């Protein structure tokens, strides 16, 4: 009877640990989604300033466009950390739940390079928005699998 009691206690502890890991993964996922959505909003704003810049908006418009881009870079750095934490937490729950973020990380390296022309900026912003949307869908998929 003592062995059964120990097994039941161990099963309960395993369940509690699993539930804690799921909560931590869900929290990490929410943090990643927040950062990604914040970066997305900043880039959308930069894209609008970029359109005005192409149409001859002048120095003030260009300043605000680059300010939004700089802020987006900072938020993308946080998003990268959040995605790495999420992957660590998902690995604690189940290795099958990990999200693939290598493309996102390599994109970030390209995104932070010096930008030469306004048209290139617009193209890179569009590319960034697509990759952020992909990362958001991957995080949502992982969170849905957590249940």
C-alpha cells in the first residue's frame, strides 16, 4: 500500500510540474506575441512615413520614419529574446512543440543592416511585416497546442 501512495504522490507532483511548465510556456508565448505585435505596429507606421518620404515628404518625415524603424529594431531584439525563451519553455513541456525561428533570426540580421534608398526601406519593411506575421502564427500555433 505504501508503494501505491508514493506512486500517486509522484504522479501528482509530475502533473503539477507539467501544469507549471505549460503556464510558463503560455506566458512566454504571450510575451512573444506582445513584442511581435508591437514591432509590427511600429513597422506599419514606418511604412506609412516611408510612402510620404518617397512622395517628397522631406527631412521631418524621413526623421520620423527612421525613428519608427529604430524603435522597431529595439522591439525586434526583445521579440527575439522572447521567442528564444518561448522555445526553451516549450521544450520543457514537449520537444514537439518548439517553433522554428532560425529564418526570423537571420532576417533580423538583414533588417538591421544600413539602408541605402527609400525604396529599399519600403521593401524591407514589407518583408519584415511578412516575417513577423509568420512568427505570430507560429507562436499562436504553439499556444493552441498547449491547450
